[in-house]
């Protein structure tokens, strides 16, 4: 039975933790029929009740642990903390805590790794994907950036900015990024393409969050992606 580490970063998500628990408990029952699970929650310096709520949630899941940053370090740093806390998994899965993607998407993503892919991303911008209720400015930013990366890499992929994905653990060392921010997820995907590793996408539905608010700072994110694009171009397709 393959081992899967499921990493879920959280920052000031106290309003959404009950809904997250409601989604994860039935998902665990289904996944446990095929995989040995490790749940890893990373509280990225929350200032609300996220940490104690995650501790309560972890008690209701099998093999769950909560890692904590004393101060906010951003998404990339949180995901690396989750990877470091994993215990020799075969696969790694990444879920968002606000359930803007249905967590049950893992039931479709993980089998695609079994078929030989090294990384599989949720893809709302795929022709068969969908976006529901997401603010137009955020959609324009994310979809526009993905189009730029698609053109730069000459790839057939449609989505380069989705955090929800699965990855073979054997590729982590080769493709990991030292970026602490949101561009971490894009650079990891670019590194897979750079090395010729097989990347696939699964058409998915991205919906607006029901609780809390997005932690992404728009102008800062644009600047960081422009920096990543510049690095990609100057290095001839090598991002680090």
C-alpha cells in the first residue's frame, strides 16, 4: 500500500476549520482503502484560533500532526515545512484549507501518479475545467500568468499557479524551490518541465472561498512572478 503525505497549509483560517474537518473525515475513509495516509497541517503563524482548532481536527484523523511557525513565513515556506515533516511517503498531496477545490479531487489526482506522472496539478483553466465565483481580478491575474508560462515553456499545460496537486516524493529533491511565497508552486512545476519530468493536469473546478479571505497580495504576487519569469528567461529555462 502506497504512503501518501497530505500537506495542508493554514494561515488565520479559524472560520473554515469546521468545514475543512467535515470534508476531510469522509475523504479519509475513502483514501484509506488504497493508501496509507499521513496528514500534515502547517499553521503558518496564525494570530487567531487556527492552531488549537487544527490540533482538535488532527485528533479526529489517523496519523495526523500539526506543525507551527511562530510567525508567518508564507506559502512556500509552509509547504517545505510540511515536506520536512513527512515520513518517507511515496506520494505527496497538497490541499488548500479553504476548500476552494473539493478535497475529493485527490481521489482522481493520485491514480494519475500511479500511471507514471511525476506531478499532477488541478487545472481550472483547462478547457474542461471551470471557475465559479472567483473575483474577476484574481481570475485575470492567475489565468494570465498561466498563459504566459504556457507560452514560455511551449507546454500543453493550461494551469501553472494551482497549489492543489500531487507529486511523487522522489522528484521533490530534484525540483524543490527555495522561494517562500506563492511563486513556489509555479517554480516547482517549471523545474519538472526543465528536467523533462512527466507533468499532467486534471480539469478541475475552482470556486470562491466561503470563509475568511485570500492572503495573496496582488501587486506583490505580480512582481514576484515577473521576477520568476525574468529568471526563467535569463537562465534559458533553468529557474534556479
